[in-house]
């Protein structure tokens, strides 16, 4: 099982949340590829923890359908779910549209300034043509909107969908599609500035719809569906 060469920081004991987030990231960026066998012993050694918290994290990853466990045989990384892409993107689109409408009404001037800063970082990431940096910057922008919206249930459901969608975005990433996302973000920010929830919702809907169509097109171009 190929893990990063750099050992995990040992100046503090990682929490289960740390381990979960790191493993989700490894699965997203294909550090752990679909079909890869997972060793709880190797992971425990990497994080310098016992196997107990690792096994608990593996159960969480299985609930998220990122891995599958075959008792007595192996634990493996799940294949990408390419047969029903809309089942992830459409619920995310609905939740994000609701979040941005709530956020428009809650946003202070400091929140709008931070969204502008985050979108600028997103633009810089696009210029770098680094898929991992682009995905992180995009996630940071949308997470800020969820934070402003302040609805823990929307946040929870979006987090569950992110881990599935991020794998698809990363594997079939097309940098030339992200200029549209950057402009959608700008339209959302302008809607925040004039307190226009309908404009913000339309920009968010277009943002997720275009992402879904881009991934579906990329899957088809690769001859998978």
C-alpha cells in the first residue's frame, strides 16, 4: 500500500478526524487507487497510533462508500461510481443553492471580502494548472458559503457528498472548465454585495450544473460510459 514518503508529524497525537481527513484526501488524489488493498497496520504505523482508531476510521470510510471490507479477506478502495453521476451532483446542487440563499441574508461585509479573497486564490490555483490546488481552493470557497449560511444539517450532508464528488472531479479534471466556475463565484459575490438571493442561487445552480456536465463529458470521452 503506497503511502507518502514524508512521515506524519509526530509532535502531536493525530485525532480520528485527522486520520479520516488524510485518508479521504489520499483516496481523492489517487494516492490510494480504486481496488488498492488497505493495511490498517501500515496506516497505524504511519500515524504512530494503535490500530483501534484506524479501524474506527475505516468503518467511517466504509459508511461513506469510499472503501469496502471483505471479512477475512481484504479491505480495498472502492471503484469510482461512474454509472450515476447525477445522484451525487444534483443533491449537492440543491443543498448548495439553499445554502447560498441563506448566506446572502447572513453575510457581513467581512464575509464578502473573504469570499473575494478565496476566489482570488481559486483563480491563482487555476493559473497554476495544479488539479489538487484547484480542488482545495474551490472547496474553500464553497465551505465559506456554508459557514455563512450557518445550517449544520446542510453542512453535514454536503460534507458527505464532497468526498464522493471530489474523486470524480480529480480523476477527470479539465482545467479549461474552471474559468466558468471562477466567473460563477464572481457572480455569487456580486449577488452577496447587493443582497440578491435569487441571483446568487442562479449562479450556484449553474456552477454545479456545469461541473456535473463537464465530468460526465470527460467520463464519456475516456470511453468508460
